[in-house]
């Protein structure tokens, strides 16, 4: 599947909402986060992708670089967009 099509499908699956801050994110400005890193055999699939604001992506990487972000996601929802 072409990257542009996959990116759109990931964004549409989330209804254009960033899962970190729960605010709308534009398709044109979102970044795609891999839930399972490519270095850990994560694939570029619909199930492994998550559309986020660039600031939310940076916030998560800065504050939880090696931690389990799924458990900590709720704490970060007040991150600036």
C-alpha cells in the first residue's frame, strides 16, 4: 500500500483526532507514530500506525522515551498542541 494512502487511512480511522491530547489533528500536519518501532519488527500497517500532532509526538518522546506510553498516555492528555 502506498504511504500516502496508508497515512490517510490511519488518520480516518481516528476520525482526525490525536489520541494523545484528544484534539483534532489535520491530515496535512500530522505525524505517524509506529506503536511498535520498526527496529522491533514493527510494520507500516494500519494497525501499527497512530496519527499525532508533531508537538504530541515530541512530548511523548521527550517525557517517556523508553517507558510504556500506553499506560502513561492518560497523563499526557494535557500536553500543548
